[in-house]
C-alpha cells in the first residue's frame, strides 16, 4: 500500500490530513496553480525581516520563501521549478480562474519593505500588503487584503512544499490554526497559518475564498516555530504592520546622504539592510540560489551566505552612509567568525559563522527556466582568494575613519589581516570572481594585497596599532613594484587581468579605486579607458571579462553571461575618480535604468532580451550604485574634478 500511496502523495493526488484519531488519506481535488514556470527575475519584489526572505511575483504569488534563515531550506520553491514545488498566491479569483485579468500596480509603502499590490477592475479595487516582521519574535510573513472600493472576490492558495519543494507536508488543524510540518533530521519545526477568512484543505493545499469591500481587511499570518505544538501568541495585525513600517522608515531615515536622488539611494540601502542577518550582523550576498547568469546555462550558485569580500564592501558602504551600528555589528561578527582561522581565514561563512558549506545539487528541481544544476552550499568556500584581505582592510579603515573610537580595536584587526596576508599575497589564487579553472597571479588580488599592508601601515603610523612598520613598508614597495612590472602592459598603457596575460578584467576598475596610484597617473587613466573600451558594450554596460562561449574559459566553465552590474557601478565611480563626472553620471544612469519598478537589481543584465539575470536582489549591484553616488558626491572643486584619496607609496 505504501508503495502505491507514496508517489500519489508526492504528486499531490492524495492528501495526508491529521484527524483526532490519527492521520487519514484523502483524494485531492487539485486547485489550479499559476500557469507555466516562474516569472521573469525582475517580476519579483523582496520581502525580508533581517533573518529570512521571500520573493513576490507580480501576480501576487510568493514563489520563494526561506524561514527562519536566509539559508533555510525553502518551503516555497516555484522560482526554481514548477507550481508543484510550492507557492502562495493571493489574488483576485478571476485572475486565478482565468476568467478575468484585473489591472495591478505595486509599490513599496514609503521607505519600507511593505510591498503593496493594488488590484482593480472597473470600480472594484483592493490592495494586498505583504511583509515579514523584523525583530526577535517568531518569524512571520503577513499578507493583508483591504478593500478600496466596490467589492473584490479574492483567493488565497498556499501550496507549501518543504525541503526545496521535495516534500509534501503533513498538515494538521489545531483550533482553526493550520500547522504545516517542516520536521526533518535537523529539528522539529512547523509553519502555522492563521487567517481571518475560513481556510480549507484541498488536497495538500490550503485554500481560502473571500470577498473584501471598502474598508474591510482580511489578514493571513504565516509564522515559523520550532519544537512546540502550538501556534505563536496572537498579535494584532495592524500593530504588526505599523511596527514593520516604522522599523524600516526609521532605518531609512538614518541615511546621512542629502544629495540628489536620495529616494533611489534609500531604496538601495533598504535592500542592503534586508540582506543583513540581524542575530549576528552577517550579510548575505543575495537571498536566492541558482538563478542563472545565462538562461539554460550552468553558472548557477548559492549566494545565501556571508562572503568576507561582499560583507566588507557592504560594511564600507553602510559606514559611508551613516549606518555605523550595522557596520560595527558586522565587525563583531567578522572577528568572531574568523577567530578559528589558522593562518588563513575562510573566504565565506554561514550567517551564523558556520564553516562547512558543502555544495550539492538538487536533481528534483528543473531549475529556473531549465537552468541546471540547482545548487545549495558553495564549493568556493575552500578557495584561496587573496583579495579578501585588502577589501577587509579597506572597509575597516572606512569604519574607523567614520568613528575613531573604534580605531584602536580595528587597527589590531587590520594588523592581524596583514600578518596573514604576508604569508599568502605572492601565491596564485582564484580571484574575487572565484574561478574554478587554473589559479593565476591575478593583478586585482595583488593590488588588494598591497592595500592590506597600506592600511595596516596607516594604523601603525597613526598610533592605533603596533606592528613591523619598516618590514611592511618594504613589502608594500615590493608588491607595488612587482605589480607595475608584471601586471602592467606599457604598450597598451593598462594593467591586465593577470601577470603576463593580455586579457582585461573589470575588477581592475576596483583596483584603481584603492589608492594604489594617484588618480591622475597615466596608468590609472589608461586602465579605466582600456577596460571601458575592451569590456564595454554598445548598450553602455560592462562585461566583467570575456567568456569563451561553448569552450571552457579561464573561469573553468563553458557558456556566457550577462553584463555584470557592479562593474558598471565601478566604471561610474572610476570615471568620477579621474574627474569625468558627466560621463560617470551617464554610466550610472544606465545602471539605474535597468532596475525593476521596485528599484531592485539582480547580479547581471541581458540587453538582448531586456532581462535581469543571476541571483536577486544582489548586494553587489546595489553596492555599485551606492559607491558611484558617494564618489560623485565627493566632487569638491568648481571645475568638476575629484579630490582623490591616495593612501599609497609613490610608484
């Protein structure tokens, strides 16, 4: 019997329901699900509570949900598969039945992460407000439907499929609360659904049909609890929404930037804020896994972890814009997570500081638009990436400059980084792009090694740290001379991707922002111009480097990719650095033009199809925006030139 029932349960044709006298099987009356595959990547809006995340499609379907952590196994995985892998749609019944197509409009409420989708048909209108509640209470996702005018018949269809869509859960009813079992070998947990409207089981789906009229609100509350057989204490839903709105509005109001386009800046900062894991201060690179860099390609990775590089760049940007509390929390996390390092720290960690992030594939998921494999975990965790030391040292320098009361503690951390880098800087590595091909002497990595010692020397000279000053001054000179000899092509007047190779790399733009050479040095200007010329595209964006099509490229993979968006931000910042603010602004505007209607950016963009690609939303892309704005805002002279900061030795 079990051999027959198990496949039928997996297909949702049978439902396992909890009754007073035990579990019983029922024939499922399948409710139609959203047709086809997931929406375009840019069709989604982000919900977050600084612990986990959800992505909401234009049609009101949540196709990705990770609770209670960013890296928890998703309970809704339509994003990487089909509707049978889990979703939660709340929309007008006419839309879900295919009998009508009401108009929709969506926006975030003010400077918040409360996503509002307004539905209207003729004189009938309603709005769905979706949000995750920040704070230290039970993780919860709230969906509130309010009538605006007339009457709108709505439907909620929740198809939870835990373990990345692999499991059809047991659903139990406790005093009108529906409990969705998430229990596995890692623990005993449930999702609890509470609703103002009657909810019934339809197979393995939870369905509610209801009507809202002007001023009437119906709320659905999905919360996560571990190790208990009762739902979280009831909370007034209006209070939850007010708390969430106030939390994010107050967070955005702390931004110290007062220049042009502050609303755009606030949205990028809010996006970075949503990627902070508040229990520890770590930050994820993106809240998703395996969204492809090329539709149908194999460049699909899990970004729900805390890279030291990404965290450093985020922490530095947050310090630039006044978010020192978050920057300090990240320093605390980074110090603790790296405390077990023995001569070489790991390049990435779990948000709780976990060091074991084994990479594996999920064969039951067909991938976003057929892009396989779907990966969880990340094999890059064991790579050597020398550049992380420079990015960490530079971010820590920025944070110390923003709050000198932290300078002594930070100085000690930077000295520790330099001690580690001293043993590693001259080795070939995998670079910031985490190539899975041959390790090389990447020029960007070497310049970031130089940056490590340059910042350590500053702290020692300023009296905030102790260290081998003369030895590191000499080493700084040695690295500088080596890079200028081996990583520079004098015939083309440009630094190159790696020693002795002709190829260019957009990471060189980031290297030129380090102070390795003065901004008016011909080699800086030549490199920026060469990268723009060689890697620039007719649509105004940049490739990060040239891929090899069907052949396996330097990065160890076949296939191509879209325009890597942080590189466009770096180009805008680099142009501002060398005194070309008008050109920088044009490049920055190109970056901003490809955001979705909610101000969100994925990792990459494909101008041929007009689509965003890669994990979404991507911290790197928003860092590129904010870094360029900060650099442009530092223009200090009437002729539009930039006052560069040079921390380095003369070449």
